[in-house]
C-alpha cells in the first residue's frame, strides 16, 4: 500500500501512536495495517535503530511481522479507550488499575546499560541505555515505553481531540493559553475557516 508519510503532530509519541490511524485527507490511512507498515512507522518515529529494524526484517519468518502489527493495532485501540476515558482531567492513581496490559508489555523488556564512546573526538565515554531485539515481538517494546512516558509525564488535562470534521487526531495542548484546537492548522484549521466562510456567505444570500 502507498501510504503518505506518518504524522507526528501530537507533541507526544504516545499520542502519535494513537494517531497512526487517521483521516488526514478525507481518506482513512492506517500506518500499521501490516508488518511493513509497522516497520516504516517505527523508523519514522525513530523508536528503533535502522540497523535493528533491518536485522529483524531479515530474520522474521513469513507473516511474523504482520502478526506483530495485529498486536500493535490491538494495543493501540485499547490505549485509545484509556486515553479518551481520562482525557480532559488530571490522571489519578486510580487509573493504574486499568494499565495491566501496558505493564505486562513493559515487563517483557530487555533493557541494559553499556559504556560506549561519546559523540565527540575527545575520547569521552558515556553510559547509554540499550535494548536487546530478540524477535519481531520486541518491536512493541519501544511503543510501550512511549505510552508509559505519556501516562506518567503528561497532564491528561491537556489532552484534546482535534475539532476538525471527521478528524480523529489527538494531541497534547502545550500552548501557553491551552487554546490549540486543531491537529494541524494548515489542514483542519483551514477547512474549518473555509466552512465558516461558506456558511457566512450563505447566510447573506
């Protein structure tokens, strides 16, 4: 399938994951509709190093990545329900009871620390967090981490749905006055302006 570039407009990767299915131009697009789409989305999100993605693709059995994409979509829709339920007000500790599926995913992670050369030429060493990518299922781990960071670091009172007609995008409103209304002003915002303009013209006739 020819997909447009993925959209990262939410100001949070956890919400951008939910926006991996959307209707950006009147036609629904699911960037995770198969294994190839999942790999492409992860690459665009920069959640998995390119060499690790290449290695997992090369080692994957036929249909294996598609099954992981199935899991990713199920995870996405479960998380969408959680976010929509709690959006618009601060998340309390009571929400933890609903996060079993996410904690179960996080428990599968294999993260470790390793000393590596720094990025400069001075020979400085740095301690970096690494992940073992043992199987295609591990592609879900950085998604789970992004979701967990969103849950723990974002104010759910700032989570909004785009007001655009038929738009399903969610975003975290970090504007100073919390006045953001649209996923992308150039798309949904302009459509709304044009619709309002047409409405005014009709009312004058």
